[in-house]
C-alpha cells in the first residue's frame, strides 16, 4: 500500500492565524486597523518555514498554531509599547478648478492609508485634495485635464518601496469634490480605511474596488449606479432618509446584516415605500471576505 503523502499545514495555519487576528479585533483585544496589521506579513514566512522544518503531523500542527498565535500577539504588544520609528510625513494640497467643466471623472487610487471623500465648500473647485503621506512608503501623483467640457482627474499612489516598513503609517487623503458638477467616481482600494460621503454631491456613477480594510459608503439622493467589488474586511452602506435605493447584495465569504428598513424584492433589497418611477440608487455589491452592513 502506497503511503499517503503528508499534507502541508501552511494553509490551515494561515486561515486560523488570520481568524485569530480578526476575532481579537472584534472582541476589542486588538484595536489596530488593517493598515497596521499588514505590517506583520513576515509572520506568514515564519509559519511556512516552521511547517517545512518540523514536519506535517497533527501534533506538530497544533504546536505550531499555539506558538504562532502566541508569537503574533507578543510581537504585536511589543511593537505597540515600543513603536518609536519616526515617519517621514509630508503634506501636499492638490486643487483643480471647475471652470469650463460640465462633467468629471475622478480616479482615486488610495494605496495604503485613509481616504475620506466629501463635498467641497469651495464653489469654484472641482477637487481639493489634502494629502498627508509617508515618504518611506509612497508618494501621491496628481494629474487633471479638461477636454470639451469633460474633466479627467487622477490621484494615485506611487510606491517608494515594495517592502513594508516598520512603525506607524500616518497617511491620510481628504478629498473634497465640487457640489454642482456631475461626477463619475472611481475608487481603487489598497490597504486602507475608505469613507465615501456622497451626500450633497451630484453623482452619475460610482465604482469602488475594495482591497483590504474598512469601507463606509453614504449614498446621495439621485438616479445613478454604485458598483462595489468586495475585498477583505468590512463594508458599511448607509442609506439616509429620503434616498430611494435598490440593492443587489452578494455576501461572498462572511456575514451580511441588512436593516429592517429594507424589504426583500426578489433577489434585491429595496427601501421602504419603494416606487419604480422615483429616482433610485442602484447598488450592486459583490462581497469578498468579511462583513456587509446596510443601514
């Protein structure tokens, strides 16, 4: 009888390791965001090396799990207490006028950090982006042009290094958009926290590609479509009173919680007193790994 080849323990160890980190965060034992957790990616290499060196028996797997989880939390605590690395924070402000613009497409590639999008107080500005960035990790690149009344605006991250540096990352994008100009918004997430407050904006279309992290999308009243491709983390969709929405939700691998304000309509959820003839926000969510909360 041919002897069965031992199976690698790396994948189950990886899943249990990530699950432990998520559980600790949910229980409040670890208050870090995904941005800070991702600094510990070398732990994956350590797990793979231990698996390769010490065999693949069930007993060894349990021992590796205990050692791996204990090592992670001990290291996390140590870094939290002794995190003295100094960031190389810099700050820039990018602006572009709304003069001569009839419609705009805004591309935001946030990379690593925090992204907040809301309406601008400046009536003459199409976009005002206040960017704090860490030169050790990346730098922002801004470009904008207008042709035949259509503006194309791009704000993206250019990596300074492909190696995750230690220390706390202090990177924030605060992006304010013009209220009167119809917007097509394109957001590509990396490892970050994303807050999109669309209220008071004139929205034509929104496309969000989430990475790893947390995202909150507050809908604006109107007749437009929002497409969200889930990543790893949590997604919150807020539908303010007076906004009519029709949502197709695919939970992916994780949990989904929809407020009782919404009623089931076939494969979709709709707001109370939904009327087909009223302006409707069509929301299409393809969930990833994590949680979806609609409120």
